[in-house]
């Protein structure tokens, strides 16, 4: 059985309502200044619209959205994001990013507003979406951080629940796709923006097994692995980044095709291709490269060994 996922991240939907004085905090003020003089010129609604049109034209069975739907994480922004998600015709799994939980606030006034449109059931329960033989399992690494920091952390409760879901869906023979906002590998972003408690998360993924991990946050299309394993880790550019002379950081998405192959005595496996799409100055999205790899379907759990064979370029 085959399935196609559209992986997108960091859309930073347009900020249309200035927060009320009750919602101001030092970090939001700093971020608002950054948005006013920098980010609003980079993250463009036209670029995001082009990405969504391309997803519709190319086709997908479900959306995997790995965070930063907002700029300041206010209630009004999260409500606007909920309306944006609700207009999508495809099933979706959505997790928050650091911009969506910028300051300490009620979950129900933030990413909790996405519960009925593909978001997490609550702040400690991973989102779960099954698409054919594919299981999307998303955790939140979005936590409030001090000014000038954008670091993240996945709670121990979430990791335990994620690990249980990975084991259960692995026993069912499903292709397990983990979603997290922050890259689960050192050196992919600045220390001030990195995932804290990294080893706890990666140990759980290695132990329970997964076929791939999707992330955002870095605004770069990358292909790496969970440290100490061959589990692929796949990043994507921001879905709203303006096009430029280079397609490297331009708005884009990953079209992930997953096909199950039965190998008889040699064992079954997943044949996976990741087609990276990028927005060019002509307003159209183009193929930026395709990475192909295979993942075995374990005969018994836990088992995370695999063969990863990029065929075009090691980094998307």
C-alpha cells in the first residue's frame, strides 16, 4: 500500500492583529520588533499560497505540519491558524513550534485551539494520525524560553507516550513517522535555538524504532539521521519564505512517497522518496532534488537498524 505525505513547516501566518496590552511581554515585544523590521519582509502570504497550490496540484494523502504557524503565539493568532487549518481538505497532523508558545499561557488559548483541526489532544499527549499503513506521531518541543532564546524540550510524559505509540504501531507493521519542531540532532541550529534533553528523546526513538523523523525550525531542507542509528531525520524550509536568487532557503515543502514492498523470506520493507519542492522567483515551485531510501519492517521490536541510501544528494 502506498501513501503520500506533504511535509511543511514554519508558515508564520501573517500577523494582522496587534496584541492587546494584556498580552504584551518582553519577549513578545522583542519578537514584534523583529517582525516589524525583518520577518514580515521574509515570510510572505503569497509564497505560502503558492506552496499550498503546489501541494494541491501535486497531490497528497495527508499533511504533516511541524510548527510555527504563528509569529507571537497570541490567542487571536492561534484562532486564525485554526481557521486556516480548518479550510484544508486533507487530513492533517499538527504540532506547535516555539513561536506558538512564546510566553507562559494557557494551552487552551494557544495550540489547544487546534485540537479539532489536527492538533494535539492536550499538551502532554502526542498527536496521532493514521493514513493507510502510515502512522504520524507528533510531539511538542515548544516551551516558553527567555528573550533571545528559541530552545525547546519534549516532556518526559510525552516521550513515554510517544515510545508506547511507536512500539504499538510497530507491532502493527505500520510505517512510523515522528514529528517534532526542533531538530533532534546537535549542530543543526544555534545552541540558543536547540533541543534540550536531546538524548532522552533520541534514546526513545532508537529504542522503540521509527522509519523517519520530520522537523522544522531550522528553515532548511536537510537530511541526516538520529545519532547512533540510521533513522532518517528530514528538515524542510519555511513554507512562507520569499523566493530569492537561490532556492536553498526559499519557501517549499517535502512530498514524501511511502510504498510497502513485500520481500518474502528476505523480509518486507518501506521504499521512501522525499521530493523537495522550492519556490522560484517566477512564482512557481520546482523540483529541488529527490532523496530515496529504504527502511526494513522489523520482524520483532525493538529494532532500529536500517539501510539509508540517498541517491541524489545527502541534503535536501
